[in-house]
C-alpha cells in the first residue's frame, strides 16, 4: 500500500460517498422516506460515524490477512479473504454496470453499453495501474472543482425551490428506512477494513470525510426535495441530473447538464477505480504477489465482464451486511483475541 | 566501314554496394609518455591517423636549451585552437628564447609558456584526449611527460536572445553551445561561492563535457546524487545534446508529459537553483536541463517573475484559458455537436448548423482534416527559412483556408475553432508541454467524436491520472497541488506580488535550508519595527 495523506484520503472517501448518494442513491432515499429523505441521509451518516469510531484503532498497523487469520483461523481466513476479493470485484462491476445503464438511458442512447463499459474499464484500469496514491491525489485535486460545480447546480436550482415540498416533514414516518440505505456509506467501512494504511489515521479522516459527505449529501437531497415534489421526485432514477436540467442559465450553454457530467463521470471513475485498485491489491495479497501491476489487466477484464450482469441490489445488500455487521463483529473478536 | 547494324551494349555504370568491412586495427596501448620523442610522435600519428586526418597539425621544432638543440613537437587541431596564441605564446618563446641552464621541464613551465591553464601529464592517451577539445599538447625530447596547453579558440555563437523563450521585460541573455560560457552566465548571475559546478563526462567515446550545477547549502544531497548517478550511468558511445541526456534520464518515456524543464535562459536556471533544484549543462547544447520539474514550473513563463503582479495575473489567467482551449476546445466542440446539441443555446446551435449545411464531411472528419492541415502549416513554417516561413503561414492559413470555405469543404466555424486552438497552443511557455498538448488534443477529438462528453472526460481522466501518477526525480508531477505542499494554492495558481510570496522553499524538494525570504521583505514599510499602514 502506498503512502496517502489525510487530506487525500478524506477527499477519496467523500467522493466515494457522494458518487453513491447524489448520483443514484438519492432516488433510493426519496423512494424510501419521501420528504424526509434528507433526515434519512443524516441518520445514515451518523450511524456510519459511530461505527467507524467504534472500530478505530482496532487493527492498527495490521494487514487484512493478519486480522482475518487471527480472528477466524488460517483456513477460514483464506476463504474470507477470497470473499473480500469477490465482493470488491462485484462491487466495482456493479458500479460500472449502474453507471453504464444510467448513461445509456439519459445521455448516450445510441451507443452500445459494451462500448461505454469498455471506456469505463480503461479508466478503472488506469486508476488501478497508477495506484491508490494517484487516485487519492486526483480526488484531492478535483475536490475544489467538485464543490464549485455542486454549488453552481444548487444555486441555479434555487429559484425552483418551494418550501411546501418539505411537508410532511417526517415523510413516510418509517425510521427503519435508515438501515435500508446504509449501503451508500458501506464503501467507507469496507475500505477501512482492507486498507492498513488508511486505517492508520482513521479517526481524523473518518470524522472529516463522514461529516463533509453527510453535509453535501444532505444538502443535495434537501434541495431535490424542495425542488421536485413528492411523489414525482421518487420517479427519477438520476435526481442530480433532474436538478441540473431545472435551471435555464442561457449563457452559451442552455442547460447545466455538462456540469453534472463532470461531477458524475469523475466521481464514477474515481470510485470504480479505487475499488478496482483494492480488488487488484487483495488478489496480490491473497497470492503473495509482489508486482501488483502485472495482474491489473486480468482483474480489470474480470470486472468488465461481470459488469454486464445486473446485480446492483444484491451487491448493495451484501455490502451493507458486510460493512455494518461483519466488520464490527470482527472488531469485537479481534479485541478479545488480542487481550 | 563500321557495320551500322552491329549492336553495341551501353557501357554499364559501375554499381556500388556497401561491403562489410573490418573494424580498424586497435592501436597498441602506450601508457606513459616516452622520453624518446620519436616514440611519442609515432604514437600521436597513429592515434590521430596522420596524414589521413587533414585538420590535425603536428609541428616539429627545436628548443635552444643550454646551447643545445632539443627536439620537440606540438600537436593541435586546426580550427579548435587559437592559432595566434599558439604562434605568439607557445612557438615563439620556445623557439626564440634560449635559456642557459636548469631543468628543462621547470623552465618550460615557469619561464617559457605564459598560459594560465597549463598542466602536464605522464599518461600519453589522457594528454592527447584533450586535443579534440581545443588543447595543444607539447612533447619535448628527453622529457617523459606531455604539456597540455589550453589554447581553445574555436568559432562559436555569441550570447544572444533566447529564441524560444523571448521576453519583453527581463534579461535578454540566452545560453549558447559553449559549456564554460554557459556556466559563467549562471555563476555571474548567482554570485555565490555556494554554487557548485561538478564536471561530468557523458558518452563512452564522445566524452562530452558537462556540468551538474546546484547550490551547496540549499539542494538536497540525495537529489544531486541521483542526478549524477543517472547521468554517469548513460552507457552510449556518443551523446551530443542535453536533449539526448533528457531522454536517457527521464523516468517515463512513453508518457506525453515532460519530466524536466529545458531552458535557454540563465535567469530561469538561477531561479531554479535557488529553489533547491539541480541543473545540467552539456557542451554543445544551448538547452540546460532543470530537474525535478512539476506542471506549475512548465506552465510558468520566465516573464511572470518580472511583470508587476496585476499584469502577470492577467497573463496567468489568460494562459490557463489558453491551456483549456488548446487541449479541450476541439474535443468538446465535436462532443457537443455530435451528442449534446441540446446543451447549446438555440441561436448558437442554429448558427453552427447553418454554417455546416453544405459541408460534405462529418464534424470529426472536418476537425481532423483541419487540425492535420494546421499542424502541417506549423511544422513547415518552422522548417523553412524565415521570410518564406511567414509567407507559408499566410498562404496556408488565409488563402487555402478561405478557398476551402468557399469550396464548401470546411465550415467557417471550424476554421475559427482550429485557429483559436492553434493560437492558444502558442501561449504555452514550455515547448515540450505544448507538444504534449498537441498530441493529446487528437485523443480528445477522437474521444469527443466517439462518445461525446463522456469520451472527452474519460480521456481527460486518464491523461490527468498519468500526470498525477508520474514522478520527476521523486517529485510528483502535480506537486504541490497534489500531494499538498507548503505553497499557498492561490499563490501557486495565480501568483502573488514578489514581497507577498511564501517565506519558505517548496517542501517537496526537501531543501537543506527552507528559509527563502523574510515575511516582511519590504523593510522600508516598517517604522520602529511596526508595519506602517
């Protein structure tokens, strides 16, 4: 694992969460909780923060293999590591698949999905090849730009807001929905477990990244709820796109879709790229390979091939279970064993 | 009478084919200078293939020493030595003055030869090596060492304006092809005894002299060692240019981004040295390499330093806009027209569409044709001599462009796009970086034409990821933006007045001394230790 600074890691996490929440997850929140979607996001973020703080410092300085083998024994540990690898590959594939589906539906209707996936695969390959150090640096470099674009989209949508759309304040009133959307934060917990280097400064990074991503996501969902009345808001698969197309800037460009593309494409590339990198790293760790780059293309081809299968929901559920049940369980066992 | 019907075949011209030939016979080594002059003469003739080599001069003469005639000869290369110096300051005293007694070696060094740079060597091969670099070597009978006389006097270009980095305000001195002239330009500007110029020879056979320059108390030692290690490990017969050295020592040759700064400006080298970088100067090359390099070094012009802040700010903002246009404009145009016309304002879209009504090609073909034509004109304009070059530009750009539009082969809007892109690419200060942009632009056009903004942004992602991933002598190319350095981001991108800039050197270079200047560098603003408001 290469060296990554706190700011860079926090930026990566924020972009990972944002890409999940504001690109497609927002629709899920609105469908589940109605007008209280933003409260749902906030609660999910708080739960994640609590979990990460609970786990912080647990596996300090230890690699994933060491942790798992210590907790579950060598044989079971090996199987679990393989499952991690499989889950990471599936997660990256599902991200690519969802991205390609939405892109094909809204933007490139005439382009074959395979071609979209192939281009995305190239981006994921580059990210995995250059490593997490380059990806986190990229996230940091883009972060300010993302923030500006996000602010512009919200500002342009502001004239369309109507406060009456917030009612009923508690939406459908079912607070159990908080748990159904936890998957948007699952990447954070997952990477915490598998990345030794990131775990080193987890407390500081966790607080920063969960707070900022929660803030951005809550504001985005709140704006969407204010601009698009429920239940119409639940109909759109891609809410941020809808938010951008509400405004009519009429200066050279008629609509703000182009800005959304920047936000959307880059966050998708970064998140899928980071997952691709972790898949390659896990594979290298599983078989004790020193040269990670040699197997990058093979793993990315695997991710590309699996991305054609529609499995987003299953993967999201698996990720939630893994992140919010398996990780704390492992932490508890590990603490006991170390004692 | 000749038979008129007799066929006579034409005499066939002699055909020539290169036939394999053997390597020249090795000259048996002769380690030390012999006290017998004839042996030394014979060896020198063999080494320099005399009389085949017409430019190597061997002048035999006698020295009158203690009323005896001592045979001697001097060897030098015509055109490399200053013949007046050889005649007046070497041959004349040796032939005319007749010392009475003493040691001949001592007398020659102390009394007869008035040159400032004179040395003796007992290794004959080492002594003769310098003949190719403007030295004259003197051999005297009975003396078992050779006298190496520095008499360089070859023709060279004088110090002139740096052609590719011209500025309106600021110094107009540029490097030339003389190593010592270039090192002197740096030394006189920096004016510090801490400046080190370490000599280094490059090329196994050419042994081209070069110098690694750095400031002793500033530059990180490991960086200096790494530069020296890479240069000295070049295993090639001939190295003539610092640009060759750049290719030998760079980390990633297949990435389009340059990893070293190449400059013709001594002031730029001096500034880089004060920051803690290392420079490499090679004889015969007017380009000096500065390492490590980051994107922000390459995007900054030498003039940015000399202009007052408001002016340099304007120039910087314009340059960033130019970079955007040079790199992405044609690609985005192709993407918008092919895939996202709904994003454009209706009036603009109508204007563009109507201008393209009779054009038989698609946007991609039109763009590629125009870009290739523009690159051809640009390349041809550089290669042909001055006045014809500018005429070529006018003929190519204006007349052919106008004719193409009138023939409905290209649309006027495309001419505008390509012209704006071309002009924008000229504003990039680094020639290497502008090349990188020229190359990448085609990828963006292909991306835009294939998959719209998705294609353009994918290429941009991969391109920038490469730039972020690449390192120049251990320093990430996008430093100090990513990873974050100690430089203020606004100052990094938009600059700052000279007195307001950071007090420390860039930490990604890990200099020995971080202190660059005082926080309040305008002391005149202070009255009794307080800043006057």
